[in-house]
């Protein structure tokens, strides 16, 4: 069952005709003179997102014509549930099995609302799933993306480290996964000193969430997500503008939770592990300071050049822990740097890996799923900008330039042991609306990643 996507056509489902601008003329040629006149009087040009109702003889809507771009993909009709009148719609032309699932998924994603603090519209028109739609897949993607969006949209007051852990444990429970959460001073006992240091000034105690699922003998896939529930910058406090959206600094954790949900729901034959260091980067008398030197889980000492570069610190301990069992593939996602946003903007996920085959497959899936990723270099010469005179490494480089690269190089130092590693520096948020993607939290990279994992580890 997918809300607003139905399987069987009720009487009177309105045909939805998808027309590309360059097909308009030939399509019009096959229509009645009255229809042609109606469409031209309304200036219908079949621009993507544009739609128009064709009146029927009895005053009812005979058909909806909607502009699209080809090839059809997940976003082609994702804007329509938000604008079409109530009712049920069916595609006038069969899109083929491949596009069917994508279109239905986009429709489902286009019905997202964050209604915890304000009543939404509640109802949306229904799409009759086109022939060949894999409804389980539509539901899987919808649930994962909505979970991530909801978590990111939650204000920090209501989604601190404890609440984030509760959500993760709930998810683990739903799929029969094993879980452990290491909280507060236990982080010191269990050797996660940097997770503790970053999170100790907050009222909500820092913690490491650890979830394991699947056949222990299957290939090990480890997901790590930055779970900074609020990033004030710490003592190196952010500006008001810089701090405004930092409730989203757990966007990597939200994405990895969504991906974990898809993998578990699909029952992929892998041994899945999810690690989320969950903290708030707060200011208090016991906050970690610029100039402090932290001893990481791995033993490397880290001089704190800036307390606002906190994500890489908590990830370093989590990545080191994950790498200890030598996973086949370790994936991390993080709203790690403003520099990544300068480099690739707000829509692309900045992707770092030394595994060329992995990147090639990822790029292919990112394009197909319209979940766009761009490769960035792990440019080793920049490592020296993080040299510290009195510690093994500094948590920031000497220059702001290439800041997403130095952050990725910092993380890489803690991934030894993993057979392959890929890092996503993501936005986690739509600042401007696009079809199917309202302003607010967004699950970056996970639709592409899920397809990659489903391809690499097909169900027997
Ligand atoms: N969470 C931020 C990065 C961020 C900022 C992501 C804006 C998305 C949008 C991160 O913890 C941070 O503050 N990074 C600093 C690093 C700097 C001090 C080296 C940054 O990017 O300015
Ligand atoms: Zn920060
Ligand atoms: Zn941060």
C-alpha cells in the first residue's frame, strides 16, 4: 500500500497525457479542432511542469495534458500531485515498465509534507500505478526518503542525540536488527574520545548508535552518518546566518538511516552495519576548545584548529570503529563542509572515493535515478595543510581553499581496513523547491546508493 498511488483503476480516473514540447505539434494534429483551439487559447506549450485540463462534453475533465521532458524519469510528474485537482489519474499512454516505477515513485515523493507542527493539506490526488510498476519499490523509496526528510526537518529541540537514537532503535526493531547505543561517559570507556569531546557540552549526551542486520557471513556493508543534531560551531561560534539551518547537520545520519531502511526492507543479501555518532556541538564551560589536542580512537592525536570542524572528528572515531571489521564497502554521508557547497552548489552530492569501479557504477546510478553526484578528488598533496606542529594532524587546513577536499582527506586517515570507502559531502536540504522536492530536508545520494547495492548484491 502506497498512499496516493493505487493499483486498480476506479471508474472515471482522468487520463493524464504526457507530452514533450517537441512532440506537441504532432500530438495536436491527432486531436479535434476544438481541443486544439482550447490548448492554443491557453497558450499551452508543453513546457515541463505545465498542465491543462481538457473539458469533456458534460463539463467534466476529459483529460489532463501535462508537459514533460523526455526520457521520463522520477521527477517528470512529481510536481503534479501538488497542483492537480483531487481525484484519480491514470497515464493515457503506457510508459513502459522501466519508467512506470520511476513515475509512480516521483508521484509518491511529490506528496511529502512535514505536518508535525502545522496541518498540511492532507489529501492529494491519486495516481493509478502504470502497468509494470514495482509498488514495493515505490513504497521502499518513499518510506526512506520521507524518514530522512522528516528527521532533517525536525527542530533540534525535538531531535537531539537521544531522540535520533530512539528513531534508529525503532527502525532496528522494525527489521529485527541488533543494536547498541554507547552514551555519555561510556564513550570514553569504549574509546570514542572525539565523539565524547564534541558532544560533551550539550544537555543531550553524545552517543554512538550501532545497528547490525542480516546474515553475519554475508558481505559487510557499513554506513556511517554525521549526526550533529545542532551545530552552533562550538566555541568558534557560527554567525547567525551560518547557524540558521544547522538543525540539518544530521542530514548524513538521516540519509544513512533511510538507506539502511531500504536495504533491510528489500532484504538484500548483505551484512549491514549502521554507525551514527550523534551529538550536539554546543557551547558551555566544558566545551572542547581551539588548541585542545584530542586523542582519537585510532590513537592519532588531533589538534583542534577550529571547533566548527566537528563533523570530521566524530566521523573519524566512527569510521575507525567501522573499519575494524574490514567491511567490503564503507559509505559515509555528512553535511561536512560549506566548501563542498561552494564547489558543487546545493544540488549535487560531492563524492570522494579512490575506488574507480565504485565511482563508475555510482555515477551511472546517480544519473539514472536523477540523484545527482559529482566526483571530487582525494588530492593527497593537500594533506600537508593539516600538519600540526604538536599533534599528528590538525582538524582544519591552513587555507579555506579546497576545504571539502581537506575534510575528506582527514576522514580518509581513519578508514584504513575498509576494502573500499566512499564519502558524500551533502547539503541535506532543498533551499528552493523543485518538482517532488519541497523546501526542507532532503535525502541525498541514497536512491543512487540503493540501486548500486541492489545491483551488486542481488537477491538470490
Ligand atoms: N556543518 C558544517 C558544514 C556546513 C555548513 C554544511 C553549511 C552545509 C552548509 C560543518 O560542521 C562546518 O561548520 N564546517 C566548517 C569547517 C571549517 C571550520 C574548516 C565550514 O565548512 O566552514
Ligand atoms: Zn561545524
Ligand atoms: Zn557540522
